[in-house]
């Protein structure tokens, strides 16, 4: 477990989930689904994943003055997350995500950003000292890019490691990419950033090289169940994933990023940290929902130990 502070800047949503036989096509109604509601949002998912993996977390976000915002903050506190810098917006509602999940675990998501869209540079300024004194700053892209940039600038100028999860996929400025100590796109997000379609490890390597050429310190391209392609320092390899039965892949990337931040704060090597993050993500896809599926540290350690034992002759 780490006592080093990890600041997460990002979104907080409430996920409304329907699990059905398949994801509806445009104009189609699929009957017989099961409904559930869970806390979500990429920033919140990563904050919770970091806390449950053993991190000391400060979450910077914006929610509405409504039932969903109050419910979210209550859950963060239960996970021992510092909520000092979560602002309550008086005008916009809390973010909402509508999620369809098919029988094979695939998902389709639409998000109404609400208060997330107003997380501002002024909000970042309020917590600048906290960011400057952190070990790691972890961010995604469900809040305004200028806000992400402002936080990254504070972190970088104070020697704080910046982990940037470029999701949802979008083009990023060279200035922001240069501020990223580590970037963690999935295959589609890496293609958006580099123009390289990733169909195999060779293509993943070329995409990673393209990201490094843009000034990123380390590139980690997540490959789903296969694991992650790691390129940084003297390391260039696929770190294998763990084979599990996937029930719902929602939030798996967020779990990966939160666990990665914790592992690095504990001074694990990059390959060790990525393997730890792969394990946490693998556990998460075996359960339904974003935050409900996020494993705690004891479960991650037990999972890794059991898989290691199973592979020993």
C-alpha cells in the first residue's frame, strides 16, 4: 500500500445500465433486458480504482446539486477518497451515462456530461498546491481539454508524474502530449492519435513509437484480454493479460489506469506495474457495472498469487 498522494482529475457520472441479449441497432427495440444503476464516469472510476488498489487519492471533479451528485460523493467518502476539491454546480446536473451491455460483455455508451463540462481551470487553480505536492496526476478526457492541460502543466512543472488516459478518443495537441509522462490509449484511441490501425503487435509497436516521437515519456497501449504493449525506457514488449470469462467490459480501462498509478507509486517497475494493472482489469470484467466491479487490493493480490501458483509446474 502507498502513502504517496495520487490526484485524479476527471468526470463523475451515474451509469444507467441495461444488460440485454444484444446491443440494439438504430431503430430497434430489444426486450427482456435487466436494468441496474451504478456510479461511473471515467474520472470517478479511476479514483475509486486507485483507492481500492491501495492508493491515497484526492479526486478533483464537478457534480450537480442533485441526488446523483450527493450519492456519488457519499460513495467516494466510503472508499476513503479525499473529496475536498469536488465542486457542486448550481446550474448543471450531474453527468449521466446510458449503457447497453450485450451477452458477450460488449458495450455501447452515450454520455450527458452535465456538470463535468464545467470543470474549469479555476477549479484546477484551487487545488494547484495539492497537485504540485502529489506523486502522480491521473487524468482522462471527459472534461474540457483546457482543464486537463492546466492540471498537466502544474504537475509537470513540479516534477509530478502525469498519467494521461486519452479516452474518449480525440486528437490531442503536441503541447499536452509532451506533458504526459505516460499515455495509456486502447487500440482505437491509439489509432486516433497516430493514424496507425492496430491489428497486431507490430502495428502496436509502430503506434507506440509514433507517440514517443511526439514527446510522450512512455506509451502503454492496452490490448484487451491480450494485455498491453509497453514502450518506454529500455522496455518494448507485450505484457500478457489474464484470461477470464468477460461479463461486462465497462470501466476495465479505468481500473487498469487506477491500478497502474498505485503500482508505480509503490515503485514497481513498468512491466510489474502493467502486469498488476492487467490483473485488476481482468477481475473487473468478470462483474457487471463500472464501479461495482472494481476490485480491492486483497482481491488483486490473491488473483495474481493464484494465477502464479496455477502456472507453476
